[in-house]
C-alpha cells in the first residue's frame, strides 16, 4: 500500500511525495516542490519550525498521525496550505506541498486563480496551490489514499531532485529540507525569513 512509504522520517517522505500527483475537485497536478517538517523536542525529528514542536494541540493533532492524512492550516490567517502527514502513528511529522504543475483541469484552476495568472504560476507557492486545486480547511484529516476522499494522492519519487533551506522559517532555517524537481519552472523562489539567523547560524 502506498501509505506504507510515508511511515518514515519527513525527508524520506518528502522524496517519495515529490513527483507524485495530487488531485482535488476537478484538478490534478504534478508535485514539483515540497518541504519536510518534524515534531516536538522529545521526538525523533525535533523541529522548532514545525507546528507540532510544542506538542499536540487541537489545531495540530492531525500531524501526529496516522500517516497519509492531510493537515491543513491558514498561513497568516488567510491562505490555506496543505501538508501530508508522515512518520509512525503517534509521532509528529508532515510534508508541506509547496508547488505543483497543473496536469488536468487547467480551466478550473485558471478560474479559481484568475485569468491573468500564467499557467506555470497557478500552483506556485502553498497558498496558490490550494487555491488552484480547491483545497479547503475542511479537508483537514482526510485520508489522501481513500479513492472517495476529496483530495487524493499518488506517490512519485521520480525525476532529478534538488534540495535547499526551507522558505520563510525563522527557526531551523538552514536545514536543507525543501526539495524540488530540478529545472521545473513552477518551483517557487527561495526567500529567507528576515527573522532567521544569518546563514550558518541556525540548524
């Protein structure tokens, strides 16, 4: 079963998600960029940048498993972002889907994002991706391997992959936990958080 491949550390899970296909409400897209996130300080992958770092709460409990569930949240209280939960059940870890290339349902995605947005930018950035695909906060906790789910996933792991620091995080800012398919125009630009330590001064 595909979900078994996500029962692993967040970086390994990110590698098998990259190149996969996500489908939601009339749109399917090739995942071209992801970011891995760990969990609390007493877990196997301590990560001060993760929503789960301070332990389970009502908002983040989906991050603690089981793997293969969708964890949604709002960035800056506005944009919906989607993560795929990974790691053993009870252990917090997830992979943020940062960017994708629309493969089918282009007209639907274009209508959601607006006529002036170029096709390569329709799902570039995690908030834009959810907007283009129609992912909503109410999708939190759905099983992405259930064919009846509003959001489904086929794992990838193919193609030449690159890695580098995560975008916009002020903690654990130097970890090369952002992965992308090399050369894809849909990949977002790297922006280091102004609140992050100077490069080399973080983990």
